[in-house]
C-alpha cells in the first residue's frame, strides 16, 4: 500500500527540479492522479515521457497568470472533480507564502484541508545550476552553500520530494507546520523559528 493511495495532487513547477521529483514520488506512492504544470510545453512533454505513467496530466500554465489559474482549476475539476491540496500558488515570495499558509491553516480547517510549507535549503536542480555561468563557478557556489548547512552538503530534489510525500498522507494530521528540509543552516542558539 502506497503512502498516498487515492490522492489527487497538483505539482506547480512539476516539469523540472524539485517539482518533477515530487511528481515521481507521488506516483510511486500510489497517488490516483497527478497534475503537473509549467510554462514550457517542451519541458512538460519531456516530463510526461520520463514519468511514463497514465495517471499524470501536464497542463501548460503560468502561476502568475490569473486566467491560466482559472483554466487550470476548471481542467482539474472536469477531469478529477477535486484536489487533495499540498501546494499552492508559487508566485508569491517565500515569506508571503509562509504567511498565507499560517492564515489558511485556520481558514480551511473546517473544510478539513491541511496546509503545511516545505522550506528547502540549497538543492541541486536545473534552477540552481542556472544561477552560475560555468562548472567552475557552480563548484564554488555549491561549496559555499554547503559550508552553511548542518550536514555540509547541497541537498537533492529527491530529499525534498520525500518530505512532500509525508505531508498529504492520510495518517498525518499536521497542519500549519513549516518543515525545514535538507541543507538548512541551524537556527541561532538552537532557537526554533515559528
Ligand atoms: N533549488 C534550491 O536550492 C531551492 C531552495 C529553496 C527553495 N527552492 C524553491 O523551490 C522551487 C523549485 O525550485 P527548483 O530549483 O526545483 O527549480 P527548477 O529546477 O528551475 O524547476 C522549476 C520548475 O517550475 C516551473 N515554473 C517556473 N516558473 C513557473 C510559473 N510562473 N508557472 C508555472 N511553472 C513555473 C518550471 O517550468 P517552466 O520554466 O517551463 O515554467 C520548472 O518545472 C522554487 O520556488 C525555488 O525558489 C529551491
């Protein structure tokens, strides 16, 4: 039995990096259907090919475009009726997103929708690699990022995807939590951030 049997997921940015790895793990854990979105159709096509699973729908959609979002949710409603949400609009800044999540925890609890945020440290993805111009620069940046983390390494998309699988599991009732994942620096003096 998979950890996400029967769940329906939407993975924003699911064509690459952390989002793509998360889509793979959702399917491996028995999700009933996974929608992935991104702006580049060729990247979505490639992702569908790599996932090789009939339970995935790729939708070209830009999270910063409200018309795209309306169309996206219409498509999800027509195809699957509902979502078991874990991710939400990614266009907000990370701080604003965490703030939204705290409020949604309360707003959505009557509808039995849980809201949690994942906060990755530096993760080796195409997106992070694009921040440098060549291999030498990439090595320097990774060494510098790794030196600021507890475990002394840049994390993998897989590590984050495993945490993303944990949160929608039916047995878990966590809501309003912020999980700090792979590669995060320690809090000063061991203080927990809220
Ligand atoms: N990698 C890290 O070290 C790290 C650490 C902390 C947080 N994060 C956050 O984690 C998220 C994923 O990062 P990543 O490193 O996996 O990035 P990535 O490898 O560049 O992948 C980004 C994915 O998001 C899609 N995307 C980008 N803008 C979009 C938009 N407006 N609408 C819909 N889809 C969009 C991209 O496809 P298209 O380009 O085709 O749209 C792609 O599928 C980002 O929000 C990033 O800030 C990353």
